[in-house]
């Protein structure tokens, strides 16, 4: 029986299953595209692989490559246009397999820094009548000398992969669309809250200013008190606006990730306030997008409470990994603390309801430990750390 080469191409049912599972586990479109390309290249043992997603203007909205370094890709230049063989892949229903792409009459040459490619296999990724993209492979590495290039079996395998890629890509698009709708709903809710909260503050501010004006001549002392109240109301209105703007402008989680975003925000707060604010992370690198957003929002709310209400001299933010697996956010301050039962009976929540809702929305758990004069610790545990 012939033994498989441990350093050769991946083959067999296990390899196919691994590739399909890898695609199905991704939720972001960009991650799905990268996984499709890497899976196809590994599965068919090609030197190069690429996937182009067309736009409506004769170019590509996205073009993901595997087998080319970032420096090579940068030197190649702008994304390709939809012409030649690339265009054929987008507008025909089946696969295109060529012994040497350079000899095809549709071939129009490479950019100066483009690597040389010969044997070629391409296939559109389709969802019904819609072409989602086109998958390209070049330079089969493990082909026997007497039969170089991609085979019928390779084409069949790529066709299977493309069918599942269409499902994974469609699911990712639906997921991103649902996130956009959720963000839009959240913005609408915040707009209503902003209108109600700030309108009330401004109404009180106007009445108090009118009272102060009426008292200036006959009771300067009371007028001074009213003006002091005007200043307090103005400060509260500014705080409401600042909090709402922070909520409406989400941090760049997609670009920087949760850890970097938290670290940057803590650094800014540490500079802007007298309290010493620190951040530490142990073992957590990335979480699903919805969980990262929930962790960030809870951290922002807890920090806002600590800085505004507790009089803390020190606030510690930590993000750690716990067996399970789970990720745990902890915001601990040495401030005045509070009695949770007193806060509830007074009709104040310090954002606890919002934080609990965010935790529940991602399958997490929020716990609050606080006592008067003993500081506060807020802990959020989410699965997937």
C-alpha cells in the first residue's frame, strides 16, 4: 500500500471536511474569503490561489490572494479589472482548466511584479443566478511529470468547494447585514434617549436661567445660587451629549481588535482624568465580533460610572482568559462604592440594566460587587475566550 507523503498535498475526506468546516466557522465576509482561498490552495496543492468579488463598475470590490507575500502584492499594484480570463470566470457557468494560461488567446499579460503562472484552474462561485465571485488556482505542485497540471479530480473537488463557499459567503453577508440593522436600531434608540435626556436638561436650564434673571436685582444671593445651578445643569447636559456621542461612534474594532481598542481608550482616560486608569490583558487575543462589541460597551459604561460617580483614585481594567473557555472583563475601582439595593430603590441604575442586557445578548454573565466606601468591581464573563 502506498503511503501518503506527510509534506505533500492534503487529500481525502478528512481534508475536505476540514476545509468545509473552516469556511462555515467564519462570520465576517473578509475572513470567509481568506479561508476559501487558503483552503482551495491547500486542498489542490497549488502554488497560487485567488478569489475575486466583482463590483458593478468593471472591477473587483475585493480580491484575496494566497501564496503571494504582502510585499509582492503591494508591488503588483492596483486590483485587476474584469477582463480576459478573469471576466470569463465571472460570466460563464462552468470551470476553466488550462495547461498554460499564457497561451490562451484571452491572456493579456501580467503586471511587472506578477509571478509567472502556467497551468490554471478557475471556477465561478454562484448562488443561484448570482455570481458571488470567481476562484482561481495556478501552478499545480504535486502533479506527476507525465501528466502536469490540474486534473479532472481537482476540478471536481474545486466544484464541491465552490458550492460550499457560496453557502458560507451568503451566510457571512447575511450576518453582516443583520449587524448593520442592529447598529441602525441601536442608533435610533440612542437618538430617542439623547433627545429625551438632553431636552429635559435644556428645559431645566432655561427655567433656571429665567429665574436667575428675575432675581438679579431684588435678591442677588438667590440669583447667584440659581446661576450656580445653571452651571451644574449645563455640565450635566454636556455629559449626556458626550456619553451619547461615544455610544453613537463605535470604536474601530474591525481595524484594531478589542485588546488594542480597550488599551487605547484606557490610555486616553488616564490622561484626561485625575484617577489612575490602567489596562492589562492576559491570554485573550480575539473574540467573535458581537462579543467584542459587548465587552467594549460594558467596559465603557463601567469606566464612565467609576470616573463620574465613585471619586476613585485608581481604576483597573483587566481582560483575562478563563477555562471553559471564557473571556473575563473586570473593571475594579477603589471609589466610594454603593449599595445595589439602595440604587434600585432610588430608581437609579448606573447603567447596570444596559450592561446586563449586553451580557445576556451574547450569552454572557455580569456580576457586580460593591459596598459603600469599599469600591466597586464589575465582572463580565463571555464564552469563547
